[in-house]
C-alpha cells in the first residue's frame, strides 16, 4: 500500500509540473467578466475553458503539455488576444480604451520574444522595400541619408537565431514560415511539392497547433498549378494515409479549403472519401463531417435559439411558422450583402404573400452598425454580435456572407442558393 501511495504522489507531482497557467490582467475600467481560452487544431479554434474575472485578472489552468498558438476571447466586448504557449506560464497585461484592447504587454519571455520577432519580420517584409526605394533619392552623406542607411542595414540583418532548446515553438514556427510561406523572389529558395509533402508527413505535433497547416496546404495546391489539383491531393493523402490522425486533419482542412474557394467537385469528392472511412475518426475531421451533414439538401436544419430577436416573438428558428423560410447569414460590413439584401427587401412583401418568411442571422460585431442596418429589414433578425466567433458559423458551415438556405415547413433544407437572384428565381419572383 505504501508503494502505491508513493507512486501516486510521484504521478501527481508530475501532473503539476506539466500544468501551466495563463494569466491576463486588465485595467479596472475593463467591463468584461467572462473570458474563453482556446487552443488551435489546424485552422480550428478549440475551446479549453471559460473563466470569470477576479479583480480584473483571469487565470486559466492548462492541465497538460501544449506548444502552439492560443487565444483568449472576451465575448462581452468582442475582444480577441493571441499569444503562444511553450508549455510554460504565460502572463499578459492589456492596455484598454473604451473597453477595446489597444495593446498587449507580454510579461513572459516566450511571448515577448515572439512579439519582437513578428514585429521585425513585418518591418522587413513591408517597410524594407519602401526604404530601399526612398534611399535612391537621398545621398549617403546627408543626415537623412545616413539614418536611412542605418535603418536599412538594421532591417536587412538577421534578427538572431533562436535557441530551439530554449524556445522550441518559436524556432519551429519561424524556420518553417520562412521556408514554406515567405515571399522570396530567390528561385533557389522556392520549395517543391515533394518538400512540402515531406514536411507535412514528418513534422511533429506543433504543425497542428502552429497556424501553419492551412497556408502550407494552400501553397502546396498552388505549387502544382490548376491542371490536376485532384492528382496533387491524392499524392499527398497517399503519403500521409487518411486513416492516421495527421491524414484526417489534412483531409478536413482540404475539404474546407475547397468549400471556401467554391471548388464544389473537389469538395464533393473528398467529403465522400471522408464519409466512407472505416477507421476511428479524429475530432477535427468529425467536426467537418458534422457541419457539412447539418446543411445537406434534405437534412433537418439544426434549430437555433434566438438571443435578441427583432420583428418576432418567436424564440427559435423552429418557432417561426411559415410554408417556406429563407435563412440568410450576412453582415453590415459585407459589400456583397449591401448589394444583395436590398433586392431581397424589394420582394419581401411578395414573399410574405406566399407565406415565406425571411430570417437574418448577422455576423456583425458592432451593435450600433447592426441596429441601424436592421431598421430597414422587416424580417426576423438576430445576432450574437460576435462576428466569426458566433456559434452558428460552425453549426451551419458558413464560410462567406451572404449565405442562403431555403427550408420547408418542417425545417428541412430544400435549396441552397448561391445568390439573391437564385432565391428570387426559386420562388418565381425574379
């Protein structure tokens, strides 16, 4: 019994060593109480935990090993802050004005270093070319010319190598970003498809948590040209094996890339491949399968409970009674919505006469902008005011605004129009 107790104590001590905390401090006038901590899986944010403020300080305990990107979201004010974890305690202080985050002060070594690295990289990519052009118009012996030369030399130099043993994630991120995603004009630095495949196959678990996976996949697809995208994808998946966790995560990302870029034939092909897998499905691919199943033609449109609905007493989408429903996801900052929704408004009375109801779910974040816009829309309106962090983004597989669905009286999806013209044509109102 004593030996078991000792072993248990050792395991408990090990668990405590593996745990790290995220601490965020804000000024007293910051009004949010709730904050949500996320990790990253490919391009998907994964909720870890939700905490409440104690004296304008949030403390999140992370119970296991994690190296990669993290974020904290404040739903009350729609503020998001991003940072990294190297499996050590993280400490941040926020500069806030009018309940909006203006600046982040990184108090831990890893995030302070990462911030400086990112700032240096941005200046090198954006400012250095402009300074080089300006320098042509100033002589080196003038005060301004000397200052220009000094700054160009500073930006042109290396920012110093990162000790991979001390900062494994920063080293991983910087080296692979530089290799696979930098816009180098040097042909010798261009990577080919085989190099990208080898990276995706051999990389450690930091690939999924680094935010590099999707842009590297896009770079891979672009490197093969437009002539045989399916061939490039098959080559990649054959190497990775879709039965493996890495293969499934990559397959999930590819399906969503094809969805975003409206490459419907490719999406259908690889979504079918995912559906037919006989192995255990990982969480990343399972979420993609679920969000797509939710919006298939013939599927029951998942119900959504309204938060602060306008122009209705209904409590949810299912409570809205009509022979047909048009559900549209939109935003007041969306230029296509500005063009399309007025056309829907022109025909709204005709739709109502056919017992067709319109339900608008907004991806706005600014309450004032949203409120002003819906004043012109007599149909059912609702918004979480959380933009792309809104719960219905994943639920209904929304990748762009506006996105339309037509439902029957039983809330089954009977059509997925691409544009408002398709909506009006479906109801013979065009």
